[in-house]
C-alpha cells in the first residue's frame, strides 16, 4: 500500500521544479515568495502513534476556496489499522490541496494550506473567474491536460471511496448516474444518499432483488434455458481496488500463513454455569451501564489460563521466544469493511465487570473509528468471536508475532450425556467449541491441550450463587 513520497500527489508542493506538467493540481505560488509574505497555515500528515509512519488520504471534505473553521475536519486519512479525521489547524479559506485522494505519504508531509487572513463571506479569486475560459495551453510544448471537471479540477468522478462503494452495492446504485459534489466531481457519501432520496434513486432501490444469489448453485432454471456458458464468456463484472485496511489485512494474513507453523486444537465446553451466572449478574451490571456478554466470561477464563500457562502469552522474534509479564489481550472486532484488533492492556488486572466494560468500549470506538493508533498494537494474545454470527467451527489465522489465537464459536443448545449418581442421562446444555490456532515453532500439542483444558475447566466450574 505504501507509495513513494515522490509519486504524483504524494510530495509537498514547495518545490515547483518537481511538479509534473499537466498534473491538474492547483497552481503553486512563486518559489521566490518568502514565508513572511504568506499567511498560509500548513496542514500536515500528523503523527498518529509511535508505530504509524504513513497515512493514505481517503477523501477531502473541503475543496480549494472553501471556508473552514478551526478543528473542523478537512480530510479523512487511513492507516493500516485505523481511520482518522484531520482537523484544520486554523480558521480560514482552504487555499490549495497538495496531496490527491489515494496517495500514501509519510508523517509530516504537507497536505494542504489554509489562508488564515481570509475573511468569511469574501469571494475568493476562483469565484471571480466563473464562466471565464482558461487560457489555451501551448500546443507545441504542453502535454495534453488531464480530464477536468467543470470547475477546472482534475476529473475524479470515477474515484470512489470504500464507503461510497458499500452504499452503492447495498442499494444497487450505478455510481455513473450519481452527480458528485466533491473535488473534481468526486462522488461523496452525501451524494449517494441524496441520489437514493431522489425519485430516480428510489425507483432503483425499490426494484426487486433476485430470489437467490447470482452464484448460487440452486438457481431455478427456466424451461428451454441454454446451457451455462464457460466462465471466460460470462458477462464482465466490475473491479474495485482494495481499501487500505483490506490490503493491510491481506498482507498480514499471508505473512502469518507463510511464517507460522499453524496447528489448530479444539475443545468442547459446557457453558451451563456461565449462562446461570450471567443471568444472575446481567441486570445489576446493566444498571451500571455494562453489557455482560459471554465473551467477557471467556476472556476472563483465558486471561487466568494465560497466567497459569505463560508459554502462550508470548511472541516469536527470529530464533527467540519473548515471554511477557502482562497479558495485553487483543479482541477482534468485525467492521463493515474489514477487521481490527484493539488491545486491552494489562487485562490480568481487570475484574469480570471491568473486562466486559473494556470490551464494549473498544468495540464501540472501533466501529465509529475513534481508536487511537497505539490501541491496536502491542497485543500478546488474541481472541476472536465469530460465534456471534452463528458459526460453529473455525480455524483462525494467528495474529503475528503472537503464538496463538483463541476462537469462540456460537453457544448452541445440544443434547449431552450427563453423569449422575444414578447413572448416565441425556440433557440439553448450552455448548460451544473453543478453537485455538497455535504456532508449532513455539508450542507443542500438549501445551495447547493443557491451556484449552484450563480455559474449559474454568468455564465449566464458574461459581454460581444458589
């Protein structure tokens, strides 16, 4: 995902000699102009955590000439882990944008400049040029200009952010029919929503959906329908670039599969006592503003088991295994466009209620993109919870450089054999599978089995008031 700082759109525009001709960027001031003569306030790519060295511009919320207030977001930036809003450092008029959407630049790069001496309500120079034709370029020397929108900006009407694409996919909107109001005609989220509210958009949204997914093997075949065509002759689909987060996930998962010697061990746990204890505590915790989930119980049992089996609270560093004193527990959170793993620091210090509160806080801030970059680094063990979506078995990929990841599956009522004083009987109990992928470079099967057995015993023997 990384781009060189010298790519078009990725470098500070303070050196006019490096600006490619015909780039379509706003014109730059005379290089001889002194800094004292300029009232421009710089908007820089900020330092977003000690482990973050670069960011990618997702979208500019303002265009050159727009008025901005201090601390008002001017653009959205994504890193390999989190999305952040870049606020304006001062009130004024956005003078120029120096980095295009989609460009990845290092921390400290100049993104834009704001004229802090401008006054609100005063027309900016471009407004006096509306309707005026730009001077014709010298055909003998200048290359063909890039396509431009009506306002003279480079044409960005075909560049769509992941958010815009998701909305369009959900409502089956042809984005070429949506008029963009962003810079260079770029289609923004508000443009798609406005289109859906219009008569044309409402008609598109109201169109009937296909009965089955187009790739379903169970589609009805109409009488006399021709045989399926070879794959290479199917109607073309559409391509869309991976979002920066999707690219980061892809790289990280492939690296983990290539690096770790993955093995998976699975145990079945009876959560009858956990269900009973949750029933006892849930209402009183709800009154204190805490949502007590089954994940909180599994997390507490996992943290205690990690203290008992410290081999799993570790990471691999070359030919060494690093063991950690604190349990910094990563909790995987599913997002609309990917996955993120915020970390609960020193999880061993938290009670059941504190653990539940910490999980809820991180998950909520992850979904509204309010995590700090350092909150998604430094984990020593990870728990993922696909069971909330109904899955019953999985083999998760280890979150490098950790040595294991625990997967909590759906809690399902199943008939089980219960041993009693009068013999065996069959009863219905809430059961789940705990699936753990582990790195055979650092652990052996006995280590994994003992750890999972410890988690299982804690869950099945949870103290219940009677």
